[in-house]
C-alpha cells in the first residue's frame, strides 16, 4: 500500500527520487491511531489527538521536495533541518532520510511525548525531538539548511530567518490577506531574503507558547 501511495505521489508531480524513497521508507500506519490504520496510505490528513492532524503525504512530499530544491542543497542531501510542529513525528521521520540532523519542536507536551513513543521503534539517531515554542526556533542547532513548518502563522518569524543558513530555504504555510493559507518559500542568498508564494494549503494554526 505504501508503494502504491508513492507511485501516486510520483504521478501527482513529485519528481525528486530522494523524496519518493524517503516517503517509501517510513511506515505511516505506525503514526496513526489503530482505528485509522486502514486510511494511513490514503492521501489525506488524519486526526492525531489534541485537535491536531498528521499532514497529507502529498503535502509532506511537496514541502520536502521544495526544501531539497534550495540553492545550497543542489538537489542532494540536506544538512541540519528544523521542523516546527512535530505532531505525531511522521514528517520528522521522513526528513531524517534526507537530512543529516533533524530538530523537531512541538508546543503540546502530549504530542511531543506521543512522537517520542512513535519514533522509538524506528531508531533514528539523527532526529532530535524538542518540547517548546517553535516560534523561537532552536538557536542551538542553527544555522539550518532548511526550516519546515507544519502549522501556519500570520508571518514567518524573524527568528526563523535569523537561524536559516546562507543558501537555505524555509518552507512554511502562511496566512494571506484573503485569510487563506498559502505555501511560502523564504530563501537567504548573500544575506538577502527572497519570498515566493505558492499554492493554497490547509494547516492547523501556528500558536505561541506551550501547553
Ligand atoms: N509534522 C506533523 C504535523 C503535525 S500538525 C506530521 O508529520 O504530520 C502541526 C503541529 O504543529 C501540531 O502538533 C501543533 O501543536 C504544532 N504547533 C503549532 N504551533 C506550534 C509552535 N509555535 N511550536 C511548535 N509546534 C507548534
């Protein structure tokens, strides 16, 4: 079922072989409730508790493909990556296949702990789960080759652009003037920031503080 899902992602326009291999390597059914296991390989977001959702596979693949298209990545492996919004840990596991280190922050303690539990059996030594407010980024791991957000805010926080490496990319959902969310890319080249707005997306809101 996973192989079929990956084939559909390729048919849907994901062309980076590393991204497809990474999605193929991670058993998504291990991240959802047992009652939802039969839907784990459908291209849909699913509830993971505390009002949050596991992202749609096509969106996870699309965002990681955009990260890998950063000028500094040259389509290959990424260095250190920061993820805001660990949720159940699925995307962190996929990222671990394409990045040297993954720092993933979650603001809800219950989900941070669930992700730790979910990821235990995968034994991914390059995934570092952090409990805290991702709006502040994680300065200790900076600079990052890529920053990816799984929750959409009103703007891309300056802390993220500060913690982004030269040639790196931020890929994040952001609320637009029409109140819809769109995927945004922020690139840093020669110290300058360049923002590109892409397609409409639907993510849970980026919230400040911990709970
Ligand atoms: N990456 C997950 C998606 C989780 S949904 C996956 O693989 O499916 C997005 C998550 O972002 C939620 O768990 C939510 O609690 C979290 N979140 C929202 N605002 C945040 C913030 N400021 N810092 C850290 N996590 C945040």
